C-alpha cells in the first residue's frame, strides 16, 4: 500500500509540526499513566529526538530530502502498535525519501 506524500513544502512542514506535537502529547499521556506502566516505553526518546531534529533542521534551513528512511523509523516501526500517529510518521518518511507529490502537468 502506498502512503500519501505531502504535496507542498508547507504541508510537509505542517506534518512535521504535527508529529512533534503528537510525540510530546504521547509522552505526556505516558507520564500521567506511569503508575500503571511497568516501565516508560524506550521508543519515546529516540522518536522525540528524531522528530525534533527534523523540525530544527527545517527551521534552520538545514533540512534536505534523502533516499534513506529517517533514523527514528526503525524504532517507530518496531513499536507501531503503540504509536497512535504511526500513519503520520510513515507519510513524513515517504515524503522524505521520495520528495513532494507534485502533480505532473
């Protein structure tokens, strides 16, 4: 199944902002429920750092599309069932790897 890619730079930037928000929300929810968890999920920090790095690179003009998966995708895929915004992460990764989905005229 093909994952939708961003169509414009603004849409891609918005998705990155949304992912940054979502990972922080997930962290906050897990912190609230920490008493019920045996341990804090190990995937949160690499995910937060990875998305934060992409966001910072975009804000500072250092971001570049690549041909490889984002480094945080391996850990994200391993815990996909625990990440409610996994589709958004896959969309970001797909856009990162293959570029914007620009309609050909």
